C-alpha cells in the first residue's frame, strides 16, 4: 500500500467520521427534546394537587412512559458496533 492509498483511506475514514458525528448530534437533539418534555411534565406533576407519594408515583410513571424506546418515533441508542467499519487500535 503506497502513500496515495493511505491518504485516500484517511480521507474516506474522515468522511465517515463526519457522517457519524452528524448522526450523533441529531440523536442528541432528539433525546434532549424528550428530556425537556419529561422535565416539564414532572414539574407540572410536582406543582399540582395530591400527596407527595401520589406525585412521586405519577412522576416516575411519566418518565418511564414519556419518550421511551417503545414509543413510535422515539430515539434509540445507536449500537456502537453498527457504525462504519473503522480500524481498531494497533495490535
């Protein structure tokens, strides 16, 4: 493998890294949005009527149900092994 091949391989890997970074950024925005939504819901529960125990139970349920991976359209955590084929550390 010559120097030109190595340079081209490095460019390919750098391009794949940018793609992965963009995907991660988008997922982070989605997750952040869902966390903010859950926080608003928990705040509403905390300032609402009811006993502390009822509020705690309702808050736990809201966080469990809100934005979970079982909801349609909810973001999922990417599988680290599903990314582009990047070389591992040197042996």
